[in-house]
C-alpha cells in the first residue's frame, strides 16, 4: 500500500472516493514491490475521463526499462461520479488529490478525495493538535505503566 501522507496535512479532505486504475503488468509488479509515490500527484477530469497526473511508479527492475514512470493513468469511476466531481471542481477552488494506492483482491485501487487547500495558519494548528495528541497518549501510557507496576508489587 502506498500512501500520500502529505495530502491530509496540505488539504482539508471533504469527500473520499474509491476508483480503479488502469496499469500495465510491470507497473503492478512495481507497486507490489513498493516502488511508487503519490507525492505531488493530482487528479484531472478531461473530456469526461478522470486521469491521475504526476504519480511516480518506477519501472520494474526485471521488466522493460523504457517505460515512462510519470505518465498519465486513467482512473475508473462511474460516469455519475465523474460528473459530480466535475461539477464540484468548476467555479470553485477545490482539487482532487490521491490519498492511497492499494490492492483489493487482485485489483489495484486508488482512494481519492475532493479537497480544499489549507492556509499556512491551518497547517500550524494541525501540527499543534498532533503534538498535543502525542503528549496525551504518552501521559496515558505512563499512567498505565505506573498502575501496572503498582499492581504487580
């Protein structure tokens, strides 16, 4: 499974969708080997088709070396989903970002989200919230550990 960890930090995720993705055999093997990245990639809707742009899938080491690692890849969505996303994108400052690429059975799937970009101050608030949550988890672990040591005596 390949994740785009930066997407949740850079964007407010509004709605999530699951889509199939058209890949070649060498790309499937490369993803299974873990050599793919969704950083800086996005989804465009062009001529009624959803396309994954700028996703890096390295060429498979035992396959053909001349494949383009950042080619546009078609996403498989229902027509009504594409029309819905297209309607949401027109006239607004929303974008579609990929969140994770994974396998469901033998099929490659990609989770995409309709997203709104965060401002710098929103990102700072996210970092503060994460730090506070980490501190709270550490305090709970320490309290639990102390209680276990007290009970074992």
